[in-house]
C-alpha cells in the first residue's frame, strides 16, 4: 500500500517536472560515495547571485602529498590540481587572484571566449602579477564545456610545478541521460628525492622532446580507485593539463567502448565511439563509459603508449591512471541513451583567407641549441599573423619536425578539415589540435569582434618556450607590430 502511494507520488512529481519544462535527471546508478577517493575539491562560490560565480584563488608554494611523498609544490588554493570551478553557461565568473609564489605569474583561462583583457597573457592583456600582488579576472562564460586555467608566465615551469585546474561550465538544459559524472584532470609531475626537478633538465634536447614528469596523477592521486556498478554508465569530463605528456586512455582487459560526446568546445555534432582515446596536452573530452566486467573484479584504467614522435615509445611502458572496483551488484543492463545531437553550422572555406603555419626545428646556432620556429622565426623574433573582425581563415599547419605538436589558439574555436578539405565529422569545436609529426593539417576559424593580440602556440609547453609560439592580431586598425615579451 505504502509503496503504491510512493509510486503515484513519484509519477505526479515526474509529470510536474516535465510540464515545467525542466530536464529530468535520472537517479544515480552508482554505489554511494563511489567517487570519494578521486573527487576534486571545489572552489567556494562566495556570491549569492545564482548567475555569478565569485571565488578566491591563491597561488602559493605549499606542501602537498604526491604519491605518498611530501613535496613543496606550486599550488592553487593549496592543492594539485587547483580547485574545480563550476558554473553554468552564461554566468559571470569573478576570480580574486593573489600571487604568493616566489615568481610573477598570471592566470590564463584556456578555451574561454573572453575579452583579450582577461586572457592572462603578460604584455598583451595585463601586467605580470608580482609576488604579493592581486588581480581580478571578471568575464562571462559563453560556452558550456570543460575548460581549464593555468599560468602564462614561464608556463613550462609553473604548470610543471603543479599549477593547473579545471573549470566546468554546464548547460542546465542539456539532456545526456547520465547522472554520475567525474571530472578527471590528467597530469604529471617530475619529482626526485622528494623535491621538484629543475625545469631545464636535459638542456635544449629535453626541450626539443618535451619534458614529461615521472609521476602520473589523476586528480592529484596516483592510481586511486573508484567503485562502480558493472555496466552502469558514467560521464567522464577529462582534461589533459600535463605540460608535455599525451594520454591514450584504455580500460585494460575489457572491451569497454568510450563514447565521446564532446570535446574542447562542448558537445559534438553526434557521438563517436573509441576503444582508446588520445588526449594531447590542453585537449578535453566528454565521454560516456559503461565499464564492462564481472561484478567484484577491478578494472585498471591505463594510458597506453602513444607515438608522439622520436623517443616517445621506445623502452617505455603504459602508465596506470586509476582503478574501477566493480561492486557485487549484478551487471546493469544497458539502456539506450537519449540521442545526443548538436546543430553546428560549419564554417565555409569559400573566400577564406589562407594562412600558413610552418613548424620547424633548427640546431644551426653556434652553440648547437635546438630552437623551434613558426614560419621561420622563433617566438622572440616573430611578427603577428593578422586577422580582421568577421574574417574566416583557413590555416595550413605543416609539421616537418620529428615530434607531434598540439596547436592551441587562444580565444577562438576552430573546425578541423580532413584531407579532402571538408570539415571532419562529427563536427567538433576545437581550441587545441594535435598535428602529428611529418604531417599537415588544416582548420577553419572565424574571428568575431574581440580585437586584440591572441596567442597561438604548441601546448607542449617546453616547445612553446623553445620558440613554437606566435600571435594572431585581430582588429581593423593598422599593424603596430609586437608589443610584448615571452
Ligand atoms: Cu592553455 Cu596559451 O594556453
Ligand atoms: Cu610542440
């Protein structure tokens, strides 16, 4: 009798929810506290206005526990990674940032289409934030998706020492049909005898490859564990914040597929399935995973080897990321997910201005140092690429080096083209794309009215600092040349 009433009540509530036009959220299908070992700290929103997220963010050297060792690391709000900032699309984000590091820094909001003044690049949008000083970032978040934040001063060093964090912008109207969600920050750090390792390790040869850390972390933990019900769908929001390492995600020993529903700039046109999923530094993926396995067993999630160029797979092994301990509940039968579709209006290549972006590496200076170049010049000698408000450009990135390069453009999304010059399907807004060694790739980008000088660089941060970086100057005014320093 009691149960009967409950069911009727539930039915009434569901009808009310549907009638009021709100998205119905299915109940959690995971065990209680399933993700407690890996769940991220969240930044505290100190503003009661539901449309404003206002937080305090402090960069400082603090002692953190990295894989059981106490290390003095560079942190945001005292931990690695920095706190998860959550907001809804359309919200205003206000960040009161304070620098307590021994070096100047800034905060760049990777992937957010914000005004240039908030882009966090010293010499272009703001001055460096000196030790003991503060800066307030204040902008709206136009797009839903997983984004991230990190310094843009000596970024190879500062990101490598621990400074990066996730920014999740959700669309409350979205109907994905999966309630259990993990935000996964994939990262690494180089530690030797309990201390951070100098950032110039291996000289310019180390730079040419891109220095990877020796400890792989997922949400700051080494091979942590979640508990889950076999077959139950989970949504993983993944970002690779490592300064050089690529991740190639696989649920080892299972035939679990990874259904990718979104990437850098929110949902894809339609989902696409993968057995293993590659994320280059800076890239994001939104994935639905229903782990396949016998109840009571444990699945090891790994990063398989991935060939990003000379020296990246020889004598190396896969890395453990985290484990999924399947509980004893019977396998949850697969229920079809709602059709996830997004209408993306493709940009047209017709009339687009061609831009060439030639990536080379040289060793021709008298001291034998390696130097990366874009269109024949390292960053410190580069002239900006020019763009106009409303202009569409077709970029050809030609990589003749022995290493792959994840190319990141600040402030704008682009659409990657296939070999036939057509946009890759499903359509996908990207801000970071991997350009494999000895290959070339094209993309289309359209600039809006956000004038300014926007960085474009390799997100292997050693490469960026080794020269693989330049800018796109957007505006209708005359070119005044470079006005900043690395
Ligand atoms: Cu995450 Cu200039 O970049
Ligand atoms: Cu690179």
